[in-house]
C-alpha cells in the first residue's frame, strides 16, 4: 500500500489513475508521495516515509529542491502538460494588447447615456494595430515557447526565437519560418512584442533589467508568463513611466506593478483550464506511480532520468546518491560482497546528484544490503521486491 497526500486541489481524472493499492490521505507527514500545485513547501518538514513529490505544473520554485535531494526525495514536474493552455493565453494577450481591448472595455463599461452614439464618437482613441507582419521575440523555446512560435507564424507574425539550450526535439518541432538568434541583445531592438518563457532560477532572477529594457522599442510590449522575478520591477516601472516601453503584460501581478496604467495584470491563469489541470494531474500521478512501483525516474528536476522498464520477477535496487565515485564504489562493492549479479545496471548523474539502479539476480536480504551501503554520499537505498513493494 502506498499513501499519497494532496496539498492542493488535484483533478479527479488524475487521481482516478491510482489503482488499488494506493490510498489518498490528508496527512502529508504519513505520505509516500505528495501531489502539489502552487502551495509553498519550503518551510515543510519531510518525514522519512516520503519518497516523491510531483508538481502538477512546470514551475517548482515552491519546492525546496536541494533539501529534497539531500533527503532522498525525488521531485517531478509536468513539462508540456499545460503548454497549450499557456500558448492560448499568450495569444489572447497579444491580440488584446494590439487592439487595446482592455482599456476599451473599461471605457465602454463606464458609459451610461446614449451608449451607441458615445461609442461611435469615442472609439478612435482605442484604434490599434494588427499583429500580422509584426515581429515577435520569444525568449525560451521550450514546450510552451515552441507552441507560441508556431502559432504566431500561422497568424502572419515574424518570429525570432532566443534559446542557447534548445533541444533537438524542440528544434525539430519548430516551424521553419521561425528565425533563431542566440544574441538576445541584438534580437530585442527588432521586436514589436517580446514574450518570456524561461524557468525561474538564480541565473534568470532579475534578468530583464534596465539594460535589456533599454534595448527594446519604446512602442514594444513585454509579456511575462514565466515568473514575476525574472523582470526587475523597479527598472520595468521606470521604463513604463518614461515611455521607454508601451505595455507590460504579466500573469503574476503583485503590489509593485498591478496599479500602473501600462500594466495588464492577469491573475495567474496560464494553466487554469480544465484540460490543462487534467493533463498535469495525470502526468504527475503517472510519474509518481512509475517511481514508487518500478524505481523509474522521468521529468525529475533534482535527479537524473532512469528507466529500467516495468519491474519483472527480479528484485530491483535503486540508490540515490551524490555524484561521487566513492558512492558508486560502495554500491558495487556491497553487491559483490552479497554475491548478487547486477542485471542492466545503470548509473546516471546530473550536477551534484546521481542514481544507480539495477535488477538483482539472486536471493536478497534487504536490510543487510542497505546496511552494507552506508556511506556519507548515499542518500537513499530502495529495494523493490515484486509483487510487494517496499522502501
């Protein structure tokens, strides 16, 4: 029996994927897995029973990734599951900004007498422009960026993408009409619209500062559907107030920017569609199940990917450890001392953390094998025994 806690409302279609042998509980301290959306987990204490956290969404800045890794807790996210929803909202924002829809609706709602006549007399103040033929710069050509790029080309826009780490898979999915430019500073002056689709990490915090903002056209519109802190807000407000930027559209409004007349704040609706929430929940559930049952790791943000396929009739060993040769040597030595033959052994690492996994041919004493692998760099030892699963 595996226990799963939910910290936010999770789609019923996702939770329905859990088969017999899983129990949904309220007490996170007793859970083997946690499903979360936006709840802040940074101050939470994690029990020794917790093995996995799955974020039903892409951003994971609400989860203490390093602390989880150090405690042997695998953290997953669901890249691409909400990409279509965010893409559609970006396109909505583009069109609304081009045609001045937001201020026009606000003005119209304030009319009281002879509305039809007032509309005809006052509509010219909201005359906008068409997006066809305009240039859209996309920063970050990932799961969302590629969909925005392809859709914008279909609407007749000239699209320039900036992403020095674009994957081969994404590059193949990208429309040939999209131009790639690795020089962000050279790209910005060319764009009528710029939309941000990069992760929020230390390197991107405050990335859009006065220097980058000064390179944009004063008639340009900046869209932020990544995270608020990627844009340095004091520099942004200065650019808006001094007519160095026409408009800022953000899915993350806060006290600093929400009341500025040139800010269009959307209340974090990027992934807020029924379809997106279902897709994210289903992917998160399947990731947790595959790890708990088989030890496989897909879409983890703190450990490397590992896939040995479904567990067979052989016990499976999964060791989470730091990226050190001593830790790996400790694992292989323990197997040799126990007279166990490793079948399809794999060792994968990413940055400071690694996973060693293998099926075992021979009789296994789980407690003795765990004890033999005691090492400062070994974070967790799991032995999954079919048909029973145990930590």
